[in-house]
C-alpha cells in the first residue's frame, strides 16, 4: 500500500510542477478529501470531479485469507445554481477486493452556504444527498463548518447517513464526522492533515478512525488533491491504509 501511495504522490508531483506554471486558482479546489468546504461554484459554473479510492481488504483464498487491493470510482458533475447553492450528480462504481468491477449506482446532492465567507465567526453550510444503489436507498445529511486564519483553513463536517434496504429490513444509521486543517504554501498549493471516522449508531460495530496528510495543486481549470490515511482504530479486517485521489476540471 505504501508503494502505491508513493507512486501516486510521485506522479502528481510531476504533474503539479507543470500545472503550477499558471497563477489563477480553480473554482473549488479541495484541501481535504473527506471533509467538504463551505464554498460553492459560482452561478452558472460547471465542474467535473473524479474520485479514485484505493484500499486493501482480506479475502478468502482457498482455506486461507490474503490481502488484496480494492477500488472505488466516483464521477461527479457539479453546477452552480446561484451564489450560495450548487447541484451535484454522481455515478459510482467499485471493484471490491477479490471481486469484479461493477456499477454501484447514482447519487444526487445539493450543497449550500448560509452566508458569505467571513460574515459569521464560523462559516456554515449544509449538504443533502440521495443515493440509489444496487440494494439500498441511502440518505446523507451534513453540517459543514469552516474558518480561515490567514493561510490556514480549518474544516469540519458532521455527517449522518441512513441506508434503507430495498428488500426490507432494518435501517442502518452511520455517524461519520471529519476534520481537515490545511496551509496554503502559495495560492496554487496547499498542504494539510485530515481525520475521518465512521461508525454505526446501533449494534456493536467498532468505530473506524483514519488520519493522514493531504496535498492539493490548483490552476485556473484543473485541481488535484491526494490524501493517504492510516487506520488508527477499527476491525482487523478493515484496510490499514486508504488513499483517495480527486481530480477536478472546470468546464
């Protein structure tokens, strides 16, 4: 897993050296990969974002178990509805560790900020999402918090997700807060650190905690973010490392 993270970081470093020649920042570059900012696209602006998640999982092989790679791919089309609200449409796919590549489903979400940046002591936004997946209907709600301190940006999300099985059964509720802190080395480059957690509110599931560094490059039309996270706590069968790459292109 470390080798994959090193390769990805090396590739992005090379690309970043090229795209860093321009000076205009992208519309909504992401300094944290799991923690949404309060900023939204301007009215009429459109952006495509591609997520690539890389993780490990233990899978049965004969009478034994071995660790294999898994992937999640998510393509998002974002459009600014007005000065404070944007719409997002997703297509999600995945290749589970040891399994075939498959289409996961569709998602629709709306994200907005309640005031202009700096009007309140803490910037506040909201995020609402509906997802139609293979065997579940999912609803997601987030409260988005942000505060800028010069070149530092602090972000926090409080997330709840409800998964309703299409075949009937118990509704699963997940609690997943996250925190990100980044420093703008220059307008095009930001370094940071991010923590995120997932746990079910009912049952005896062990909370899953990850922490790791992030890096972001941005130009006028392109932004790229990479996060590499190490598991602090969780079940032994859950991935020890999780890597997420996000590429955004303004249309």
